[in-house]
C-alpha cells in the first residue's frame, strides 16, 4: 500500500524538528515502525518533483511494497528533502545530485545522514537550447539576449541547479541582459514545448537524465568557465538509524542501482500518459532479474 503526504505537512514537521533541536540541543528521536504500517512497517521517501526523481522514487517504492513495506511518498522542495532526511521526518531519498548540484545541502547535513552511494551514474547539468538556436556557448548568450526575450527559463527556486545558474550568470556577466525565471520542471518543459512549436529561441536550465532529450533535438551550451562542473551521479541518502531499525529495507535501498537508459524509459512512459506508479510498476515487472538482486540483499538483511 502506498500513500502520499502533502509537501506542506513535511515542511511543518521539519520546522518543528528544527525548532526542537534549537531549543534542546539534542538530536530528534529516530522514527519507528508504524503500528498501522504494512507487514514490515513504513518507509517514508522524500523527493523533488523532477521527472527523474519521480521515476526513481516510484520504482524503489514499488520494490519495497512488493517486499511487504508500506511506502509513503512525499513531494517537497530540494532544501526540505534534505532537512526531512536529516531530522528523521523521512527515511530516505534517492534523488541526491552530487557532487555539485546538491553540494551545499549535503555539506550542511553530512553528519546527520548516511550516504548509501550512487544509484545512478552519468548525470549532467547546464543550459540547454533547441538545435535550431544558433548558440553553442554560454559566452554567446549576451549578444542574443533580445532573441531570447531577455530570459533563461529555470525551475524551482530552491534547486541546486538554480543556485549554480545564478553563479553562472554572474561569472559570465549576463545579469544586465538576461533574467533567470523561476518555475518548475513542468513549467520549464511547457515553455520549451511552446517555443519549439513556434521555432522561437529559448534557453532553459537542463539536466540529464530527462525525457526532453528523447522528445526534442536539444544541445547543451558549452561552459568554458566550468561553473556547472563535471558530470556526476545521483545518490541514495538515508536517515541515521535506518540500518539498525529496518535492516531489510536499508539493504534494498543500498542495493538499488540503475542506468540513465532505465530512468529514461520510465520517464518516457510517464510522458506518454502513464501515471508514475504505473510506469514504475511496468519497469519493475519487465526487469524482474535486476530487481531480484536488490530484494535478495533485503532478504539477507531481515
């Protein structure tokens, strides 16, 4: 059984936990097994509503459910996601972009969480444009600001990618001609879709893996100052104490690993109209051998 908690409730829980920490100076109590949970208890997964994070969170949720856990998925901002795991309001996240995008978040809570390492290798972030946009490097953007309506289309304000892009705008001296527009993954891709349909120039914040690269002909802009850094990975981050309290679930989460092709497939099914849980369930069914390796680790942990 799977439930979804609203992001506002997690924000409140995190605020309460942080206030308690400030007053007492003591760590928050570890979350225990829910009496109303599944046969093995409850696992709470925090995630950001980016296409790759939705796919990964729903896939691992489906696997855990099959192993007898009740899973609660909670969509939040990136900052709240990290704090929720650090304070124990969430058990785990499988969408930590490291070593660059979420570097500040990780540095802030590093001693309060457990890193289970990468679950996906080969990520990339940067500025992206349709192939008909005759710009190949970020350094060329200022001279084409008018064609771009003076905008770079971004995502949610708390995202590490947005922080990096703000740094990039300063590094390349683009602030007088280009404004970074806040939004979400959905508003960014909607703006991209509309611009491509009309062959208008547009530049957006982008990352790999993402379904938009399969949908449209796009290219990353060169970043000669290397503000965005090199490619990275997506990690699984658990709260302290999860291994001791729920070793079976912890072992499955630790074993969880897939590829950019895997997540792209799940994202494509979702983009074609499948609900995220259904797309995840399809992938789990079609990749039973892979999943069996993860659950075998969990069986040894129970």
